[in-house]
């Protein structure tokens, strides 16, 4: 069986977790790390590159798995796609302009991209369940909780969940305004009438709670990732799937057969 060759973009906690996951996957081979901020030459027995061009020229991977930051990913995507290297992207906080360009570039070149705000299977299922519930409730709020080193708020998962809920409902949710907020912004942000609240604390990993409200009742859906290894089954599934894609897919729903 021919192995899928990958480069891991990012040598932090998530990048290291990806490497560990590939060690138990007999049909995936990690060739190198790519991290412009790293001062290392080697990590986990793999070479570490700081420059995408030299990395891709030397290693020639089939797939790049990216868990870095929104400032680095656009450059990475440009260098990868022009060499027909597929992308699995878990980095969040991207601009709409970049996402539009990435989708167009992927389609025109016929090179697969999987971009997902969350790779935990339970989180993807939570989003699917929320779309079902959204059709039956008029009000909803999302509380997302992450570790204190997460750079963006709200999370990409929370934003995507709120957008999908409104799409499934067919209109924005109803959200009452508070006449007197004695402390500013205590009602949180809002997308399509869905209230969004971000919590950042040490000790957390990634958690999301969705509360629907209706006449005389509430419905609460919640998912908790207690370790970064929870994302790895989804990352591996995306890596297998992206090989046969010729365009960008957002989220894991179609890969998991949820839509």
C-alpha cells in the first residue's frame, strides 16, 4: 500500500499531536515539520523547515496539514496549491477575502482542500444536531470555552455553528435587547440573532454549549474536548478524503456522511 506523504505545518501542541497520530497510521508518512517561527533543525526525528518553498521542493509531500495562525496560512496555501499539494487546514480566524480566494484557487487548480473549524467528531455531530434543533426554536445562545492561549474569539466553530443554525432555520433568531447593561458587553456578541460568549481559561481545551429557548422549555447541547488527541480521528479522515477531492470542502460533515 502506497503511503500518503504529509508535511506538518506548525510544530506546536497541535502539530506534535498530528505527528503522534501519524505514527499509528500505517498508510500516512510524515516527512517534515514546517514552521517559520521555529529555531529547531529537527524535531521528532523529522527535519524542520522555516520556508515553505524549500520544504516543498525538497520533500514533495502530497498533503500539508496546517495548525498555525491566520497570518501564516495564506502564504502556505499559495505555495502548496501552485505545486498541486493538497491542504488540510485547522487554523481559524481567516478573513472572508482569503477564504473566497482559497476556494476559487482550489477549484481552478483542481486541488483538494479540507478546511474545518473543528476536527473533533463529537463537535461535528453537535453542529449537525444544532441544525436540526434550530428549525424548532426561535432563540439560541452559544457559549464557547477554550484554553487561554487561543488567539481568536469567538472560535471558528462557534461562528460556523451560528451561521449553520440560521441557515437551517431560514432566518435570523429572535434576540431581545437588554435595556440597561450595567457592565458593557455582558450580553456578548451576536451572529444572525444567536448570542455568542467566549471564555478563555487555563485548564480548558475546547468546549461548546448551545442553549435553545422556547415556550416553557430549553434544550442544551454540549461537546467537550478534554485533550487535543480528540481532533486526530477527524484530521486523519480529512487527510484520506482530500486525496480524491478537486475543490475545497468546508467542515467534515460531507466527509462523515452527515450531509
